[in-house]
């Protein structure tokens, strides 16, 4: 029985994608007969949630959760998006992980989905010194996704940070990215051999979307008028989400009885609420719900699901909300970089509409067109999106692919042959 350690920057009860992916992987590996330990920070996302039962000021909290040993480390947390606190959070988490591992028998393999870049580098250093095979999960490309947020005086720091990220990636047995664009970055920009970079999109547990859900029940629960055409945004209200742009476009569309429902929390929520008030935008509602199990219920309120992303932010990854939108069988209206994996997925699925980011005229016009569309057309687009999600974003396929890569890092018998679920566009580890 191998001992596998999952280093995860988030873990349930936090309702974020990395948390869910790490738990799914841990349970899958446990079912395969391995001992699994998860090293995670004490929960802090979203900032408005109360996690008092999972926090301590001193020693790690160790618990058995469905047979998985979960160690919640008392590292520094920075749920609000700010550069220096986030750097401290990454450094602190990496130090706590290495401190916990040092002096104990080395694990047989490490799966690392840690805060970039410092935590990743510290854990990669531990793995390198101790000869532990490392599978590195990349959810977003750093520092590139950070550079546009930095003052011009700090942007020269990008070069050494790119070099650090390249060192971490080249020391990994396998780098797992969530999109083809990210894979290209690590092959061409970080000089990682193509056969060591795999693509596994973030997945959703499709079973939670298969249960019948009543739209009227959902609207009643959240205080939303069921008779109005509803545009819905569900996710983090952060700096790159484009919710402010969405508010401006909805106000400009002047759709009368249509409504915009924004569900989530984040660093920009307060400013977006103030923007809505200043615009005098009618029929805009902000809702908070931290329970990830309620996603199908929330999305059932929507006629159209909204995916606005600021310019440049969708160039290298697929937002995790896209698979969830698609599994709900709703058409997706996205404003993302042309040529991005997000744009490609929606177009391939024929599951919605794609337009340029931060173009309020285009989005307002498309919102008017969507609200005027025949119900049969919206249903057709939604079904296309759901079928595409079942093929590309299902939990069964995603966790199976990821577990195969982790076990392959062990050189374990019985996993040398690539499973058929890895074949094709998204699972391929073949060179281009």
C-alpha cells in the first residue's frame, strides 16, 4: 500500500473547485487501496463564511474524513485579494507543509495543488531533496495572470518569477493543466517536455445535476420573481470576473422586466453593489450561498448563464463555472478573449454565444437578443451545452485521468498502460 500525499490549497468545506477536485482524488485513491493524507490550510474561502470548527491558533488539526487523513495546517490565510498578503499566504503554507513532512517518512508520491508560486516552489524543493515524485496541478498560469494587476514599477519582477515557475514545473514528474492553452505555455514557455504535460479540465460531479429541480422552488427559496427572464452569474466576484462590466451592459440593455441575479462573494462584491446602485439598474439582485451542493438549484433560476471575463484573463484557462453552467443545461453567454479555450468550448458545443470582453454595446445587444429568443432555441443550446459537458467535464472521466497520472508517477504495476479515457483532445499526453 503506497502512501500518497495531496497538498491542496483548499479543501472542503470550502466551496471552491480546487477543494472539490482534491477531495474527489483523495477518495478515488483511497478506493484503489492506498493510504491518503491531505495537507491543507485551515479553511478561509470565502471570507464571509464561518469555519470556527476547523480552525486553531497553534497545532495542526488532524481528522479522519471518510478514511482520508486530513491535516489542516495553521498557516497564514489571506482570503481577500491583495498582493503582499497573498504572497505571505503562499510562503506560509509552503513552509507549514514542508515542516510537517520533514522528520516523517517520505511519501511515495505528492500531488500538489498549492498556492502559486512560493508554496509550489517550497514543496517542489522538498520533493527534489527527498526523491519524491511530484505531480503538479496548475489551475492558472502565474505570474502572467498576475502581471496585469501589478503597478508598472513591479512588472520587471515577472521574469524571475517565470524562471521560478519553470524550475518547479521541470522538477515535476507530470504537470497537469486544465486547458490546451496552458499546456502550450508549459511546453513552449517553460520548456517542459511535451510528454510530461497533460490536460485534464476541471470537472463537475454530473450526478448532482441529474436530480429534478423546480425553477419555481428555486426562485421562491432565493426571493426571485419566477415570471421574469433571468440572466444569472454564479461565482467569485473578483478583479478579473467582469461583473462590473456585466452590470453596465445589463443596465444599457434596458430589458424592462428581465432580471440579473448575481450569486457569490469576492473582493469586488461591495464595489459592484455600489455600482448597481449608482447606475439605478433595476431588477439586479445579489445573493450569497456558500453551499456548493446548491449550485444546480441556483442555476435552475437562469434562462441564460453569464460568463464575463476581463480582457486577457481567459486566455490561458477555462473558468470553473463553465462546466457547471453547461451541466445545468443552460445556454452560456460569454465575453472572453477570442481564441481562448473557453470560447472554443462554447463554440464547439454550440451551447451559447461568445463575444469580445469589455464591450458593453455588444453584450447589451446580445442580452436583448437572448431575451427575445424562442424557448425552443434556448432549450436546444442548453441541451448542446449539457451533452458537451458530459463528454468533456464529467467527474468520472476527470478524477480517473488524474488518479492514473498520480499512480503512474509511482511506477506502480497495473498502471503502465494509458486508460482509454485519456485518449483524445483533453486527455492526451502525447507530444504535439
